[in-house]
C-alpha cells in the first residue's frame, strides 16, 4: 500500500494539498493529521482517494507514538510526506510570551523532525518529503523572531537531511512561501493583537503555493520559493542580516 501523509490537514495549505493530490496523484490512501477531527472528517468526505483521519496534537509525544504504532501495524510505503502543521505568533517577546514561543518551537521544529523520523523507515526510492518552511527562514525578523528562527531551523534541517538521503532516491524539498492570505495562519498569528506587523501586502494564494511546490518536489528541487516575493527574498538573503533587518523594520511599519 502506497500512501501520502499530510499534517496540518484541517485547514489552509494542508487542506489544499489534499485537494490537489486527490486530483493529480494516485495513492492507495491519504493519511491526514491535525487536531480538529470534525474538519478532517469533512475533508475526508470530499476526497475521492481513501482517507485515514488521524486527529492528533503533534506536539504531544504520546500522540506521535500512536502514529508510530499505526505505521508499524500497517507497514505502508509512504510515497509523500508533507509537514504543513505549523503556527506563528506576531509580536515582541513580551507580547507573545514564553508559552506561545515554546509552542512554536515544539510544533514547527520538534514535531516536524519527529514525524519525519517516524516516517522515513517507510519511504522507498521515489518517495518525497515536503517541509513547509517560510520566506521567514531567509533572515531574522523582529516582531516574528521565534517564528522566523523556527523556520530557519526547518530549512537548514531539510537541506541537511536531503544531503544525507542522496543516493537513496528519497528527496526533500523545503517549501518557503511568502504570506498566504487564504489560510488561518494570519488570523492565528494576529491573536496577540500586536502591531509589530501591520499589513500583509501582496499576499499569495494557497492554490498556487500548493501547485508550484508539488511540482518542485516532483522535479526534485531542494528549496522551493513558490512566488515572486519569496524568490526575491531568497536571492537578496545574501545581503548581511543587519541590512535586511533594517529593510524589514520599514516594511513591517507600513
Ligand atoms: N499563511 C502564511 O502566510 C504562511 C506563509 C509561509 C509559511 N506558512 C506555513 O505554512 C504551513 C501551513 O499553514 P497555513 O497557512 O495553512 O495555516 P493554517 O490554516 O493555520 O494551518 C495550520 C495547520 O496546522 C495544524 N496544527 C496546528 N497546531 C497543530 C498541532 N499542535 N498538532 C497538529 N496539527 C496542528 C492546524 O490544524 P488544527 O488546528 O486542527 O490542529 C492546521 O491544519 C505552516 O507551517 C506555516 O508556518 C504559512
């Protein structure tokens, strides 16, 4: 049985990946993961491919053990893993608070690595991993410090892992989108009611981000910047951090 596993599946980009994979690819099953079971069940009903709903909090090690035991029992070949579960919070350190900061690290870094480790033994030649990072990975971002650092971690981890997997036929793509307007990410990030980032100009759409990144993963790109702004950001990230941070200081006040 050849399956795809998608985390962060209950909304936004994760749900869009499910839709596009269902339309374009052939897997025996899609295993979809997030906390909100009702959302996952609704998505499962709209999907032609057989879906296994796994309602779990990926920051909970006991829940990840449950995933490990299901994998061990069924022993599927995992053709595609998309780690899209992620969260951000906007604000200064004292607006975000330690709980939110640690929650970002646990989900964006720890859970992504843990799920990847769990799934890798079930991957074969031709399997693919997509780690959903962010354009925030390309520089330090005041007002989004921990989020940007967590995505920089995920980008570096993805590239390192991709190199370790050379010769196995398993490919890793770090997907680094700019703001996406039609997901729940920005409303969740703004729950702090901080004015550290005021506007999200020229935000992209989840449909094109998912389509371009699925293509980039298929082609085997180690890094995908699915849009013009994140591509420019990646290019200019050769500029020293201090200069980039000064630029960001202006942009975030717009
Ligand atoms: N939107 C943007 O502007 C943007 C830009 C660049 C990168 N990204 C990245 O893109 C990815 C997808 O985000 P999105 O824009 O699609 O936002 P979203 O709509 O908020 O999706 C986030 C997903 O993660 C799941 N999730 C959150 N906490 C979880 C937990 N503890 N355990 C399991 N699942 C959890 C959520 O489902 P439940 O609440 O049901 O658990 C949801 O399905 C994230 O990694 C984000 O950092 C987003």
